[in-house]
């Protein structure tokens, strides 16, 4: 049975291939080749991928990433499509689904929404619920550094507190849009914000959302 992560993986690979190696993305400073290399390194080089979160490992991550950036773009596409090697934890279906559903969804939108003519995708309710479930578990991690209190709210009223504090900004949208907002794509997320005007402005400008 196909999983959300597998579907988003293949969609991301298709978008990257169609866009070519030099198209823009929502990731600051990254073109599509950079994004493709990031995805491959994260799955295939755990010895270097730790540099994404651990500053002391960043030099190794940069060296390994440079090696993959030098590969033919078509090879990177194939590596994304085939997925991680058997020795990788990501090769386990449950780990893949838990770790990559949001990762691939966000990066798919990084490619889609960098285009001037993009339109929102129609996502099925099951996928929306899956994104919400993951967002509920990670909301406080995503919002730990923001300058205001932050509540994420679905249209049906379900909420997740990303950061306690005042003034409070409430951000309302579908789970797919709230995920993008929480992962630092504030300008591209289709959401509504409610709260103090200055706090909303600071939240939209914040570089502290996400990991």
C-alpha cells in the first residue's frame, strides 16, 4: 500500500526533474539542485546529516553535500526516487512515514510555491489529518524561538499551542498550510492571523520558526 511519504517523495522528484537544477525554491539561498542534494544527503549519509541540527558537524555536512552537488542532476533524481539504502532507518516503512511525510510535503511546496503561477493543491482529508497529527507533536519544537505566544488552529477549532506567552497570535488554516507556516514558510502559507498587529508583524518576519 502506498504511503503519504512515498507519494510525496515521487511528487517531489517529478517536480524537481521538471523544474531543472537551477529553479528557485522557498529555501533561502537554495536552487533546486541544492534542495535535491539536501534530500539525498539526509537519507543516505547519516554520518553527515547530523550537521543539519548540530553546529559542530556542519563542516562535514558541507563537504558531503558538495560531493552530491557535483553529481549529475539526473543521478540525484534517481537517488530520491529509489529512496534510502537498506541499512538506513528511513528504509523502514514506519520510520519513513513518520519522518518523511512532512519533510517531503514541505519540500514539494518549496518547489511549487516558488513559481509565480502556483495554485494550492487539493489534499484529501486523510492526508490533512496525518499532517495535523505530526504538527500536534512538533508544534512546540517549531515555535520554541518565536517572539510571541503562538496557537495553531484548524478551521474545525482544534488547536495546538506552539508557544505559550503574551501577546498571543492565533494562526488559522488547514493543517497543510499550518505546517508550512510552522516550518518557516510564513509568506507562502494560506492562513489567517488574529491578535495584536505588532505581534503578527513580528511573527511573520521571524526567522525562528521551524527547526
